[in-house]
């Protein structure tokens, strides 16, 4: 994420109780919510370590790349494949 931010991308880092915006080497507190961050993103990486979490696919824009790095499936793959792109 730091490499993307250093190359000019806005990167949102979401934790259980905070959201930060990484921009050009700086970590800035952000006041947007998770839904807005997802809708603005063209790449979404999930890594939530619980089987109960699923990324709402209605937050994913057409053409967005979604990558799950959690041991658990954070994404409903069948629903995700219904999105254009």
C-alpha cells in the first residue's frame, strides 16, 4: 500500500475502529466511512480474520479488482462475478 501511495494513489487503510488515508508518504486520519472508501476504490484488498465478515458487493464498482488475503472468504465470489468488469 505504501508503494501505491508513493506512486500517487490514494490508499485507504481500514481497521476495526479507524480509517486512514495514505497519500504521498503520509498517513492521514480520514473521516469517510468504509462504504465510501470502497466505492471510491479501484482496488480493494480484504484481510478480515473472521468467517462472519463479507464485503458488501454493492459497494464494489464495475472494473474494480478485489483481492482477499484472509484465510476466510471475505467476499461472496458468485455475487462479485455479477459485477461488470
